[in-house]
C-alpha cells in the first residue's frame, strides 16, 4: 500500500501558502505509476504555483517492490537523529515487527520487508532501484 498525506506548506521564496501531497510509502507493485515519479525525482517535490520555485521536501520514504521482493528506506536527516525512528529497528538494522505481522509476512514470502536497504539521499534510492532492475533483467539464478 502507498501512503501519502496532504500538508500545508509556504513557499520559501515568495511565502505563498499551498498544499502538497507528501509520500511516506510507495508500493510500485500496487501503484506502478509512482515508480516513474521516484525515478524522475518528482516525488515529494514542491513547485510553487505563484513563483515557480522548485525544491525537495526532505522526508523519509519507503519504496516497496513486491514483484522483485525488495524495499528501500530513504532516511531523511531529521529522522536519523531521533531515537523514535530506531525504536522499531534491531541493532543490525532489520525491522522489528509484532508477532502477527512477522508471521503473516513470512507466510506470504514477504519477509524481505524486514530487511530494507537503507539509503541517505533520494539520488541513492534512484540508483539502487535502477541497479535492482538491471539485476532482475540480466542477473542469473543460482
């Protein structure tokens, strides 16, 4: 499932108040159009309708590809500094799930979700997704 919310934001250049759809999770299997938004770096980007100012909104983003069975977690600088973010992570960086969710993910073969690949810039997420696409196209099975 992809998750977004609408936020109120003021343009840093002209102070015009506007609304922006801010994404926290994209599932490109369910919402394939969002993959292109990520790859073109158009997701979570503010474009002022008044002065044409363009800028990224730095917020964490989870990218999930259920077909290729991987996920990528972009971690924004602000979240990286908060203990709350780490409350659902083990010391090895894997996710801690409640027992019911863990069992359900394991039964569906979606346990990859507990091992996200962490990146620290949106450019990194683009490069990693492109890499995984090439692995899927050109890689070999053991």
